[in-house]
C-alpha cells in the first residue's frame, strides 16, 4: 500500500476542495494518525467469518514517525532555545519594542508551533486587538482561502467549513430540533476593514450568504490582520500553499512501518512456532493451541514437529530498514549523524559539517518563517502602532508610530563555537576592526553570536555603557 491508496480510504466531508482534502491528509501524517482508518490490528490475520485479512487492511504495529522526526529536528534548529533571531532596526525604539514583544508574547514557542503545523504547506497567524495589546493565535489553513492584490498584499481571507447543527446550537445559534443532526456551512471573512461573520446555511441550501451583524465587527485597520506563511514557496506565487516538508518520503515511511511490523511478527513466531501433530487417528474437538513448552502424549506411531523459520531473515529486514531510513532522511534533509558514534565533544564547525543537510533545510525555512513570518509580523505591529490612536501596549509601555525602516533579523550561529575556536575568532575580528574593515558593533555581535549569547544587541549596549562609565 502506498500513500495514494491510503488517502483514498480517508472519509473526507463532501463538497470540500481538493486542496482541503490534501492538507487534511498531510496533517494525519504529521500527527501520526494516518493508519487509524484501517479496521484491523496487524496481528489479526482472519476476521470473524474466518476470511483472510490482507496486510493493506491492517494497522502496522510499528510506527517510525520519521516524517514528524525530521520536521521536529528542522524546527528545533530553526527556532530552538539558542536559535531565536534578534530584531534589528534603524530606530532603537523599534528594536527594543520588537524584541520585548517577542519575549512578552512567547513568540519563539508560537513560531515553533507554526513551523511544525505549517510543514504540511502553509500556516496563518491571526493578530487580535485586546484593548491596546495584541494577541496571537494560529489558524488551520486547510479551511482558509486567501486573496492577494497585484503587490502581494492580502486583500481578504475566507474561512469555510462544515459543522453539525447541534454544535451550532451549543455555540448560541437557534437551530430547529429536526435540524440538529444536519450539516451546515459556517463561514467568516477577514477584510482590510472588517470581520464579516455569516449566518450558517444548510449544505444543500444555495441561497446567498447573510451577514451576522451581532458577531461581525468593523476594525478599519486598512490591512488584513493575518500573517500568511508558505512553508517552502513553490513555483506559483499565487498558490496559497508551499511545498510540504515531508510529502516526498511518505511512501518510503509506509514501506518501513509495514516492514518492521512484519519483522516483529516473524520474531514472535520464531520464539513460539506452530506445533504440528501427526497421529494415526483424527483428534476430535478443537485444534490444539499453545506453545512448544506444552507437554504431549502421543501413541507410538504418532509424531510431532515444529514449523520453524530461519532467524537470519531478521538481520536482512533490519539492514533493509536502515537503507529505507537513510533514504527518508536524505529525501527530507534530516540529520543522519549518529550520536553514539561521537567519541568526543565536537566543535561547532564539525557539528555544522555533520548536520549540513539539516542546516540547508533550516536555511530554506528561515526565508519562509523568518522573512515571511517574524518580519511580516513585526511590520504589522508597526502598522498597528500607527493606526491605533493610543498606540500599542508592549511590556507595559505604549509605543506609537514605530518606524519599520531597516527592520531585519539577526540570526545566531547554528552551533556555539568551542573555546579553542573563540580565541582565533576574537583575534581576527579585532584585526578587522583595527584595519577599518569592520565596525566594532558588528564585530561584537558576530562574536556574541558565536559564543552563544542570546541577545547580541543587549551585549553591545552593555559594552557601550561600560566604556562610558
């Protein structure tokens, strides 16, 4: 069974777009529930009627989750504890406000979650205004349809999905008793000036949508308060989704899961093989069950033997699985270095060489979730500070008219340098500053990033304060 055959078994709502079906299927792989639709456990060979169950209808007993593992490794290298980028802008107040907002809103954890959920193709960040503060939340893009203008700015984002009548009634809608089990379309639309929520309509109803005035709102911001992030931008700019991080390797992962599941059944059988009895007379009653340890009493002309298998097949299976695993990690640019083979601590440069494919993947993700994600969010916060009369509350301070000019991200080194690497780097940076090839501030930030300092900009501020003192 391959990925195409497995997708055909999924029970998708009727009337949804093919894009929605594809994203929902990929989410199952990311969550590790892609086999839950199969009705039988792997160890069950026959159903109640005694019919043989094909392997393609059984859930594998071993699930490697290699797709999720590769995604988690790339996301950890992208937005891990020591890999969060610092905001840098021409205006010092903008720099301080953006870095303070990232810490206050828990932006590193949110972006790690966004990069994980967006690995299927896309993810959206919704920005809500609560008083003078901003609150962030993630939206599932499977039910979202974005629209852009000729400059690439969002014009509108529409959310539409099916919901049961009883769920609408629990949310405060008035639903007739005989329609509680019916299916309704629920839809809302974000525009540059309003949030339009429409009254639910039955799926078979083709009337025009009616705006729900009680649940709709008018914000008059002049922009859509949603950040749309494509995972890995594809060839078409107008395509709402980018390339999935793991779709190419799903077929190989399915093969590996079933291979290990079958190998596990072989090992269990090898430890308790089937017992065959040969007697001159037919034994009445149920067929004898039990392992080889059970004692038997046979007539002199009888015989008993075990249907054994060669255990060498287990080694061949594991060897084949290792090849499949290497193939999956190569397709997903995952980390193929084994920690048990490292005999001593490695330098930062050596770790980069060992994890080079993973770094290449993380560099591509930096463009998506860094430039299109974090930077776009920072620029939107600056727009909020200019549109709102009182400004934006960040860290207990109201900021107004924040200038986004020169706003960029300063990424730390992939791996912190060792002590033996820091001294030559410091000498080289000092020589570059002395000869006028590099500014002292840039040299300080480069050295702080290599040393693993989480905030190089704050380190430079401390240096300047110490010199002034």
